[in-house]
C-alpha cells in the first residue's frame, strides 16, 4: 500500500528484543544470521535471557507535525528513536522514511578529536548525505550558529563538551532535514544558545520539517508537540493529544510513586543507630482536589502529613524538609524548611504525634521531586530519624509558574505542644542544611 504524500515517517508493528547476556547475544546473533540466510528466522519467541524492549509499536508522522514521546526510564523511548534513525534494526516490523533525517540523539557522535572543527563539519555533513558544494555554501552559517569563533580551526580534542555539542547541533539543523529526531538535547549550552536552538527548530517546523521529541518535561511536550505517545514497558499505553496522554502518564507516575514510597517507608526508614525514642511511621501528600495520595497540584493547596511514633515525651524536636527538583534542574534543592525556624521547637507527647505541613498554595512547577525528611533534636540538631528518598509529583492544571519563589505554609502538631518561636541565625540554618 502506498504511503500518503504528506506522511514522512511510518512505523508499523515495530518490535525489538535484546539479550541481557553479552555472551548469549553473540551466540544468538550468529545463529539468527545463519537462519536468515536459510530464510527460517524465528522472530516471535524469546530465548533465555532475552526480553522485548519494544513490542508492536505503530505510529505515523506527517510533514510539519511534532510527535512527543514520554515514558519512564527503560520504557523503550531511546530504542525507538535509534530504530527510526537507523542505528538499530528492528526484530519485527517495518519503518518507512520519506525524506532526509537529522537525528539529534548524541550530539557530536562520529566527530574525530584529531580533526579540526571545520574538518569535522565536512565529515559529519558528508556522512549525512550533503554534497561538497552544499557543505561549502553552508560552512560559515554553521560556524556562526555554533558560536565556536576562532576555535573552529583547532583540533576538536581541545573543545569543551559544550562546544562539541553546539557544533553537533549546528551541523544537524543545517542539513535541511525533513525529519528531526530530538532526544533530550534541547538543553545544549547556555540560556542564550538554548533560545537560539528552540527558535531554529520552530523555524524549521514552520517550513514543513516534522519532529520526534523525547522528553521528561511535560511543559516541553505541551508547548512543542501536536500529538503524544506514551510508552510503558515497550508498548504503547496511550496515544493522542498531549493533554490527554500526559494526564494518563502523570496518573501512572503518581500510582507508581505512591507504591514506591510505601515500600521505602517499610524497608528504608530505620532509626539512626543507638537508642531512638522517635521514629517516622508514615508520610502522605494530600491535595484538596485529588482523590489519590502522593501528589500536589501547582497553584492549589497541598499538605504533607507526617506520622511519628514517640516512646516518651520529647523536648526540642524539629521536622526538617528538603525538596529537590528531578525534572527541570535535576539535583537542585528548591525548598528547605524546618519547623523549629518557622514555629519553634516541638515538644512531643508519647504515642503517635502527627505533623501536618500545610501549603496554602503549591509554588512548585509541575514535575517530579525528591523529598528528604528528618527529625532532629536540640540546638545541635542531632538526627533522630530520617527518610532520604520520598517522591512527590506536582500536577499541572494550566497554572505553570516558571520560577521558584517563597512558599507560604503552616505547621500544625497533634499530640504535643510548641514553644515560643525563636528565629535562629542565618549561619545556624545553613549548618542544619549541611547536616541533612
């Protein structure tokens, strides 16, 4: 059946299997090659140590269209991109490409460190099918876009990783492709260069270039894509408009993280060695308009509920909370809060005291965050108990703050009392952060 003229990419029933054992992979490869020569290759069953990285994936991409692909790590996103780019061959299925493709999978891949930047441009574009005349005509535009300057004639081995990535991006977008394959590379260089990359991609899309975008950023998918594909364990879980697909994806993330958090509280939360009169029993995240726990909604109220077990009356206790970004600026601490600084030292009664940290307005951007909780006691902040890795999902309802700002909040203790607030010095606060 002929492919419609406006379809530049057709993926039909693609499956790909791998072996977890390198030794078996070599044996299976030789065996499959021999059977292929005889025309009897069996591509339907799994042999020992094999698994399906992708299974029966079908999608199309039309000219000027942008298709986003989301999914957790290990879901098959990068494998699908490599199959489409021709880096890997599918086990089953057919991929039809109509037009020149520019895969932005590993910027600078194939560059030679001993060659100059200029020589690598010639080499890279030649491999992408650009003629010598076209390379000559585009050379200065590529150099100008990459912002390499006089270093263009120096060996690539003297470049920083950022310079190499900028040169790779510049080469790819100057091949005048019909299809762009982008795998989390929109963060190349500084803010100014990222803006240039984004505007260049938009310019290409307006001229009819189609784009496949793999990203963990819901904002990128919503703003850059017309349709979205959600891969889960190698298969298509949802497909359609970005809003609908992301809603399914985020719901799955919340369910998975809630189960993971419960496991962490059971298996990981152990008292610090020695006598520990206080222990964290449970952590819950609740939001006014969400039935399921484990998530907040950007721009709405949200609570962090901490249940403890205290074997005796305790004085001068502080609950400490660190929230780290796992989506936008990975690893960056975006909020650090301590109850002793906000409301004073807590005095706990024996039993199961509960602390509810109420956020009148969740100021975090939509995404996934790591929450670290600790219970400390006394002015030296001796750590009594801690949980290092609780996950929190902040959902989006159209309100997407692009900056981080102070979070209004209230602390409430049930099963104890709070002393008069004494604000510690700035140095004391920093010392507490370092201990956590």
